[in-house]
């Protein structure tokens, strides 16, 4: 199941483990991504807090966590090749593998159809 946060991040869940990244809309708005500053593995974040920065040729943007979680792993392939966030932002361009802390928060996030309407 994939859910979307208003700050243009997504979370794809498998039980209480999930993957987090930026949306296609965020990637299109930013343009060519050239650098990503990741949060540290093992660090915990509350929903909506900043957990990294994406830099593109146009701008820099904060990465907001879509739910309360702990970072288990960062995508080393994305660190080595930030362009994966451009070519496959909701697949191979994932940012974090995470442990969710408050599964009920997912109920407050948008599904794909609601997010498409929101993002325009």
C-alpha cells in the first residue's frame, strides 16, 4: 500500500516496515536532482519533520517524513546516482527503508487518487 503526504513524499508499507521517497510531482518540480543529503541510519523522526535535503539544478528542498518512523537503511544506489530520483522516484529512487512507529498515522495520508487531485 502506498500513501502520500502533503509535503510530496510517499510511504509504501509492508507490515510495519516501509520505504519512503519523494513523489513524481516533487521530482518534476525540482528538475534534475544532483545531490541528496540523507538522514542517519538509526535516527527517529516524527511525522512531518525534515529528514534530508534534495538538491537539483533548480533548487533545494527539504524531505519531510510522511509518518513517525526510524530510519533502518538509506538507498546507497541513490546516494551513488541521485538521478535515480528522476528516472524512478517511486521505485528504485526510494530514499529510506524505515520502521514505522505509529501505523494509525497512515490513515491520515492520501491515496494515489487523492494525491493526484491535491498535486494537480
